[in-house]
C-alpha cells in the first residue's frame, strides 16, 4: 500500500490547552521559584516524601488533624523540591501566585486552587499533544467542507440530529472510513514548554460583569503568550487499495494540499469572524493588540493561497463555531451561545496553531526533535521559502487573496451579517493594497446584493464608503 | 537459527507486545505485501513444523521467572530464618516479609538465568532474587478517558461517546528483547521485511492511526545462542504466550490467562467472507511466559484451529522455549 509520510510542524500561535478531564490534587504540587526564572509549579511525589518521612512526628500530627490547608502548608514548608519534584510547570498567571500565598497563610478550605493539567506520558511525565486531538480538529474541518454535499442530516429516535449516520455519509462506514488512511502521531513537548494560565471569560456585552469561574489550566507556550513554540509530529497519508476506492462516501482519497485547503476553508474565516465579533469591540481592544502579530502572520501566510500553510484550532475553549459544522449544526443551549469567549489571562484566545509539512519523517528516540523556539529558525525558514517558492504574478497573487476574502465573507451566517459587515468594511477601506481593497469592496457589495440586504444596509455610512471606493 | 531483536517503543502502546499478537501482525503484513498465497504457505508450514517461533517482548536483559514447584513449609521457614538472620519472631517476620517481596519479583536477569538453569528450583530462584535489587522498570499502565463529540449539536454522543482506553507507556530508555527461531534464512529475511515494510510504518496494535504503537526494530548482531543450548535438558521454560502441547500427561507448572483474541486487519471491521463482522475469536486458555514443561523434547506449542466461526481463522499458540534442568523435588 502506497503512502506519503510527512513531518507536520505545529506552530503555536496562541496557547493550546487539551485537558484530560482530571484535576491536580492541591497536595500534588507546590508553587515555588525556578532558579530565578520566575514562578513555577512543582509536581511532587507526595507519596514518596511521606514514606521517607514516616517517622516525622509533626507530619503524623498534621495528617491526624485532617486539615487540608495545614497539611498543604506543612508540605510546602518542609518538602525538598530538589528531591521530590517530578515535573516543573512555569506559572504565567500572577493571580495564581497570589491565591496560592493566601491559601498557604490559612485560607478557607474550599479555596483548593484546582489545576487542570495537560496530557503527559505516564512513565516519563512529558507533556504532549495527542494525535487524536489533532485528527479530531482536522476531521471537523473536512466534515464541514462536505456537509453541503451530504445534505440534511436525519434525526434519531429522540429527534436529535443523528451525527453517526451523517458522519458515515461523509466519511464512509466504519470499515471504509476514509480517515483510517490518515495517521497522525502524538506531538511531544519538553519540560518548560507548557505554562499555567488563568482562563478568563469575556463577553461581547461590555456591561456584563459576571463571568463563569474557570480552573487554572496548563496550556502550551505560544507566540502571543510565553515563548514562541513549534512542535513536530508524524503525518502519514496512505493511498487506499483499488477495491476500497469506490466505497460509498463523499470524501474521496485526498492529498496533503487538499487537506490543508479544507482546513483553511473552515478555520480561516472563523478566526476573522471571532476577531471582528469580539476583539475589535472597544472593551476588548487589548486582545486585538495582543493578536496583531498573529493576525498579520495568518494574513501573510494564508494570503499566499497555495495551501502550504494551514490554520487549525485545537483543544479546550475552541468554542462552538470551531467544533461544529457550519450549515447543519444545531447546538442546544438554554441561554443561547456564542456570546462569550474564554481567553488565556484575559488576553488571547486559546487553541490557534499554524501547520506546515515537510516530506519525510525522522524520529529521534530521545525526543530531542521536539518543540523548539521558533525565533531562531525564522530567518532560515524565510530564506527557504523565498528560494523554493516559484515566482507568481501580481494577478495570481491578487486572485488568491480575493478568493480567501470571499471565503471569509461567505462563511458569515446570514443572521450575523449586519453586525459583522461594518468591521469588515473598515478593514477593507484601510487596507494598504488599494487594488485589493477595490476588488474586495466590489465583492462585498455584490454579496450584499445577492443576499438581498441592499435596501436594509444602503443607508449605512460604511456602505456608502464602499461604494465610493469602488467608484475610484 | 536463533536471533534476537531489540524493540524500542516510541509512543504509547494500547496492545501489549505478546507473541501471538506479533504473529498476527506478521500474518497481516505478509498478506498485504506478499499476497494471500504467501500467507497460506506460511500457515501450512506452521501446521507441520513451524518455520518461525518467537517470544513475547521481554524487558531487555531479562527473562521471565520460571514457574517451579513451590517450597514446602519447612524449607520456607528455613529460608525465612536465613533471610531474617535468626530464629526469633522478629527475625522470622522480617524473613517472611522479604520472601513476600521476592515473590512479587517476576524477572531474572540473563546472568541469573545462567546460574539457576543447571539445577533449577524455587529455592535457587529465591536465593538469586534475594541478593539482587533490580527488577526492570519498563512500562506503566494508565487508563485514559475519551469522548466523542457530535459535530451537529456539540454534545457527547450517547451511548458510547464516553469511553476509556488502557495505555502502556514505557519509561525513558526502556528496551525490549524479542527472541526468534527461524528454520532458514528465507524465513528470517521475510520476517524482517514484513517488520520494516508493514509493522514499523503502520504501527502496532490498537489506535495506530492516532499515534499508538510506534516502534523501532533492530537486529542484535552480537547475540549468542548459548541461552538456547543446554545438554541433558529435562524441562523447558516458555518465553511466549502459548498453548502447551502434550499436557497434562507431562508435569508442568504454569500461570494461565484467558485470551479473548480479536481479528486484525480488515477483518476487524468486516467478516472474512465480506459480510457482517464478528471480530472476536473464541476464548482460549493460554500459558504465560515463565511456564515450565517437563519434557525431554523441546516443545513448540500449537497452532490452534477452530477458534472462529470461519474455519480459516487460526490462533498462534506457538512459542519459544529455554532449556533447563530441574533440581530439587521437581
């Protein structure tokens, strides 16, 4: 069976948090300093320490008192971190440090400071991004790219949309599922490449003060928060044998470029829609500022339009738009959805990564090929791209950028268009590429006409500005 | 010819490296890469005089502790006194505690094996293990929860959306030995080819498609066959998960487990005849590595038939055995 093997490079644009469903017991960690490198969380081997200090009368007394806070304080003051630390997690969140100090001073029992850890290997305790999470995020995008072709989903006996049946229509029955030909391994990380952050909920409504409290989470480092980070994993696309190629399913055997195309078609508009809907609101301006570098990076790389890069959103706090289909999704929430976002430290959204792929894969048994800082390699990558990319004409470049803009535009749900278009229009009007701005403005006006919204919107100032631009 | 390979696990495993499972992977690799005829040829040869015998993957440098007749009560007390350095209650208690710890030790180093195999008895094994502190630390098992989200309504699919998997993670630096016997060079070459072209690229066991079962496989050039040679051997210790032949007429000591095997490859999702799938084989009682059979002739285990409604399906109960001479009262 033929196959193509790639090294999938994952650049973390914003922190990625993939939870395990578990919470760290407050007695399983101690917060401290890491050789002058800032605050950190030491994951400790409490069992071993207790066993080694079994004769300590004071420890026995504290155990017998059955008070969490006293025991925690005693452990923090007496444990040798050099001997009993299994893993160190840098702490980004200053709020955690303060709360921890308060907890040690004799805070209330219910302030347990629960921490949600990331996935770790059971034996070596090294963090990693599960291959199943990567594959799941990719599958969502591929399903969304084919849902229109699949048609309306059936309902099950509880009148809920039957995802299993719909899934089979798109990908094939379990024995013929096209995704069995896509293999993605776990992406290992190194110690110190994750950090403890505080997920903070923000609302579109600036007057809303209540936020759902969230546990502290161990997320990856990233371009926007912490140190920039790149991880590597193996991706294999096998070519199905002849007898399996004609199986009944909508998704056909695909190449890497096609796969990246589907990812961009799904996630690229999602990023900009979220940016416009939330982070360009006045009360969330600081988020937009923090995302400037990421936004430019996405626009520059996606703007090439050749699908050598792919945008993906991974993990927890990806929000409903990125984990459900576009047309046929029917999420049920009593109080509605899509009104809030959860941000790392209240500054950047979770989950955005940029993918590239190189042919071939070479594993290092000691894991030394894992995540690296991107900055050092930036110049080399830039040179490589410049030398290897074929020269494209101005027309081709413009056509590709316009194509991407149209994708973004058509991905906006109709009921959200009136709210989203003003931000989009402003972006076009201020665009540095005048030629692109004019063409994009024309596309936007044509789209408004197609959706029969002209009568409703033509009185708006931004609409008028777009027409002026197209008359230039 | 006997050979030894080193296996390095690069990711998590969700299927342990047992000999019968490895055989199964080899068969599927043979079928995909060489065709149905090559597989039929191998199965026919395995029914007559097996051309390939393999062990389960063992911690590098170790062999299983042999299952031998237990010490009688007097000998047990004497040993406890020896270990506890005295006859008093406290010393006896200490000695018994140490015996209890020794009982948990499941592996002998190759050197220890060479010491005991000439006159193997439980007493000798206990003495060897009492003096040593090392047991291999290779794998840790953990249970992980997964959920499957419906992309239509963002809820966990019911039923079956929440499920748990067992994962085997190796400690950094852990290695495994795989011992093999080949009838001739042809089978050895075929074996290595299937490993390199099928098992290594595609992975081993469950959830290969999300990164489990990534292995490295290396031939050990410096392997010596001494461990498989012993004059006047009157017993054999299994290195494999196998089905012992010629028992219960022969004396044997073993730990067994109930194997509920599954079909692999495409038969995991559709039946061998192309119809609805029944991926489960009938339950089989198999003997674990370390089982000892008292016999003058080297056993090989059995290729089991009639393990599935489709008669073509079989299960490898074949195994590789180390020779030893029994001492004591065995």
